[in-house]
C-alpha cells in the first residue's frame, strides 16, 4: 500500500513539473496575470519559450532607470535575477535602477520541464 501511494505522489509531482512549460497560455493566463508590458525609452524585452530566452545577454546602463518587459511566448515561465528584487511570472513589467555595474544571472523561476535548468541569460550593467 505504501509503495502505491509513493508511486502516485511521484507521478503527480512529475506531471506538475512537465506541465509548467508545456501548458496552454490561455490556462496560464487564467491563473492571474501581471500588468501588461510597459513601453519606455530604456527597456529590455525578455521573452521565454521552451526552454530558452530570446537573447543570451541584455544590457543596461548603471544608474539609469529601465524597464524589464517579460513575456512567455511558449509555455509558462517566469524570471528572477540573482541579487535583485525581480520576480515576474508569465507576463509583466518592472521598472528599476541598478547603481552597481556588473553581470547578473537571469533565470526561469518556474519549474518548467526537463531543460528548466538551461534557461539562463545575463543582465550586463555598464
């Protein structure tokens, strides 16, 4: 009996992980969407699809405000940026200023399937 429950729980967990990237965008949107992408002069547009971002690197200037516009174009994804307060899932925007030059790791923050760990890009602040 314990073995059956263990198999059932494992199957449900695997199904949930695989559904992240392969899910229908309409279903994902129904779960709660953030504000639509903002248009600003200093903006970076990050798009996520199964299992990659539209660019390997995004560049902004230190000390100048900019807007991150994020959108999942295939599946359900999100972004986080190491060391920064960025958490956007499925679609949304965030305006911020980074004073310290350097490179920051952009990653998918939604467990989205077998190549989830490969969803990495970088934000270069000059």
